[in-house]
C-alpha cells in the first residue's frame, strides 16, 4: 500500500510538472502589435499576418542635430517583429531579437518605447480554458 502511494505521488508530480513546463513554453502567436512612445499610441494596430514584405517603422529622428533624445527602428515581418536599432545606452531591446508571441513585449526603457502585442491567431474570443 505504501509503495503504491509513492508511485501515485511521483506520477502526479511528473504530470503536474510537465503541465507547468508546457504552459510556460507554449507561445500563442500574436496577430497584431501597437507601438507606444511615452505612453501614447503612435501606430494603429499592425496586423502581423498581413505583412507581405518586411518593413521598418522609425520612431523619433535619426539626425543627431534634431534635438530628439532617442530614436528606435522597429522591423515588422510576417508573424514577427523586432527592435532593429535604438540609440539607447544599454541596447537590451535590440538584443531581444525577433518576437512573435504576446508573452513578452518589446520595451526600450531609456527611450520609453513599447511594442505591445494583442490578439492571437485562431483563438479570438477565448481567454482561457479551465478543465
């Protein structure tokens, strides 16, 4: 009886652990992004599934004499987006690379730019499934 209990607890732990790991690794692709600067939305929703060719969105000014403190270049491609370039001192946003999931937004804190994801393909209207 005691050994059966041990195996049931072990099996339950493995199943629970596997479920937690699967939930953490499962990424729902976002269907669109919006870009914010200083808390204000500066672009309409960009549908990531409608992108046929990669393009860039320039935020701020590239000229150093313009008086703008910071600039960012966001590159949009089919189903993914990245911070291609930024003149922030740490460059963490550019090292994040391509992102296609709404789990982690792209944020450039020094320049106060946020690329926020919204929606998911194929699951519109479903927030969660509870068993």
